[in-house]
């Protein structure tokens, strides 16, 4: 992992482009706590931005503890730590930024080149122990010290991710299904749920040093439960360690926290073992040999291009902003052709050109009706449910259309089709609003009405003059973000998550391929413009060729992807992906908003 192409991975579709004002240039990695990205300060210095996973960020306790730990971490100023320079515990999602360390992780170095020589292990232990002194001095216990959290720069090791694991401890079991920390590098008291102290980090330091010297975890590999059992109930086998390292590592991994060496004692022990090399400062030469040449850091991400400034184009009495040279200066507002008297207006390239507005009583009424439409639209922008807001808009538009029809009829001397009574019902000699032409969306002249939402209600891509619409959509039941991982499932019937795999929709990964699966429902991914409706999904499943079967690979899916689901009982579901995390399949997950239309 020391080549530029391997260290700096391009951003994927589900990666943000900026966080907290930092433009992201590349992805550095991912883990149980979140993803890490490369960015730069305004002065051009590289920084590592860690973005916390959404399910952790949703927990209020996590946010409070994360904020406290960030405040403490700002005090850490050690020579062997990656300094925290910025953070936002209240962000969406929370994030923090540390100075970027141009060097590989200890875990990658050992995987690539094998165990480190004894002098390098001693330099490693001294540097990490000095970092722990700075961290503990700020009142922080790391809790997750391990080889992947130790980066090897050309001038020595750097400890990262301090002050994060403790914040996530309260949400560990509900969000990730495992205790915070890596099993192979936990201390006995941590594995058994006991008190976590500075001595806990020293135990992890001994395990990390043993890994560097052996090329494997001190307590072996295997299922997490087996590893933790060995850590709690058995003595470690130190026979494979070099003789010079055994006494020090034995002190670090003592079962009783009170018998372990302190971080200061580890530093002094290593200096004595290194002898003249320590006094001569020979450490950098060791690190340059181990870490290899530094990678070339990508330049800062370019600023997004600004959209072209709009220009004001006058079309009759209204001024319409339009990008320069994209529309003719005579472009008219939509729907003008359906207004009374439009046929007598001067013709333009897109239909009749709107005349100057009169300022009489009728025009004042029209202004009031237009204000009602604007207020109804504001309900949508204000966050009301789409179904309720669209009903308001439809009702407002119907009122405008009816009043316009009556005005046109009275102006031509033709009796109106109905009058509004004081109770809100319609009466009169005409057919009223229940006529077939009204239901078909036609105006007084038989032309099609272009009320907002008419095309949408007919389904995506359906022509306004096409066949009659399908069945009336059932009531939509909206559910908040749903988290699917390898251990739970989603019930369509109740709209809730299950802690087992017996629900209707499951998330599963086979090697590097992740997908949604179901035994009760079929999936169909929606392509094209966003905004799928009940009718879109219903028509999709009306044609057998539209379904993607009961397993839907997620390789091509990204944030915003819409997926229709049909349950065998007839329920229709729309899933809108919010987050897709599949870079590490073992801890992969997706979150999605869910809308359900019940068949009954």
C-alpha cells in the first residue's frame, strides 16, 4: 500500500465531494467508524478527513460523547500523533480532520515485507509509547490501538484515531453488532466489559509490537469469540519473539493491569536497549528503510465550476431569468395556451404571447388566486408530506380552472356550468365538475388541461392524451431511513427492521458483490429521472420483463437510486438509497428511505 494509485483511491458515487468546507480529493480508506478522505487546508497542507458512519451519527449519545472527545483531542500535541486540526461533532454527518501522515500503516508494511527487525520494533514501541503519554495526558484512553492505527512516516510512527472509539462505545452493540476495538488487540478487561484505563492501551501496545515482530497477532487469528476467550483466560505464547523483546512485551501484556509497564517506562526501556543509536538519533534512517519512498500526494480538489449567470428576459409583463443564449427572448410561460382568449393573442414561437395584464377587479382576483398557489407550493418546500402537499396544489389549481371557465363563459354570454354555493358545493344547470370532460382534464374548449401534476399522476413518460389512468393509488405510508446490514432484515408488512434475517428484504455480500435479496418480493431498479410514483412501480411490475428478480446487485446503485419492490401480497414499495457502504463487505450496509402502498 505504498503506491500512489493504491493509497489514494478515486471518489465513488456514494462519496461526498466536500465535508465541512473541505473539498475531498481522494478516498484513503474505510473502517468500522467511517470513511477517511484526503483533503487540503486553505494553505494547501494535506489533511485526512474522517466522516462518521450515519448509523452512529443518528445516536444522540454518540454525538454528545464525540463532542467531548473532540474537545479533549484538540489538546493532544505529541510528536508521534496525527494532530487534530478541525472537527464538527454537530455536523451531518459528524467529522474530524487531522494532519495527513505520508506513510503506510504498520499492518500494510508487515503484510508486504514481513516482520520488522528488532531495532525497528524498539523504535516503534518508544514512539507509540510517547504518543500514548500525550494522549493520556489529555485525559483520553485510545481503546483501539492496533497496527492499522499506527502510520509509519519517514521520521517515525504516528498514532491516529485517538478520541473516537470511546465516543462510539455507547452505540457499539446497536450500530455495529460488536464491541468497539479489534478483538486481536484488546486487553482482557476490555474484552470482558471491565474498566478501561491507560493500562488498557499499554496492553494493546504490547500486542501491536508483538505483531510487528512476529508478523501475526500474538493471540492468533480465528473467530472473534475464540480470540477473546484466549485473551481473557490464557497466557500468551512469547516463545516466538526475539529474546531482546520478550521481557518488555511480557510486562505490557500482563493480565493484571496493575502489573503492566507504564508508557513512560516503555520509553525508557527502549532507549536503554537501543543504547548509542538512541543517543545518535538513528531512528529516521530505520523508518526510511521500512516505510519506503513517500508517495506523491494528489493536488487539492478543484473548486466546482460556477453555473452561468442568468439574464433577465422579458416576456410580456413577466420577467423570466434564463441562461444566456439557451432560450429565445420571446419564450413564454407554460400553460398560456389554456387560458381563455389565448387564441386571439399575438402568436409567438412557443404559442400565444401573454398580453399586458389589466388592473381591474378580475385581475386582482387572479392575483389572489396566484398567491394561493404560491402558498400551497411553499407547503412542499416547508417539508410537508408530498401526498398532502400535492392534494393542496391540485385543489388550488382546480379552483383556478373553474373560476377561469366561469369568467370566460360569462364574458361570452354563455351560461356557466355551475356556481359555487356558500357551503362549498356546486349547483346550477350545467354538468358541474363531475362531468366526463372535467374528469378527463379538459377545459371549456375541449383542450387538455395542463394542471400541475397531471402528467406525473399518469406515470413517468405517459402521454397526457394516452389511455385512461390506472387504479387510484392507495395511501402512501412513509418510513424514515432504514439500515440494512448483514445481520438484520426489513419487514414490508410492518415497515420495521428485524434483528434477524427472516424479514422480506435482506442485504447480503458474497465476496465483493453486495445485493438486496428477498424470498417474498421482486425488485426492479428505476432508471432515468428521479421521482418514481406508485403508478410507475405498478406499471413496472405489470410487465414481467420489468422485474430484476428476487436478487438485485448493488454494484451500479448509488445515493438517490430508486428501487421498486412488489410483495407477493400485492404491496408496492419504493426504496430510495441514501448511503451505500460496500467497500468492506464484512461491515457493509445500506440505508434507504421507504414508502409503502398497501394492497388492501
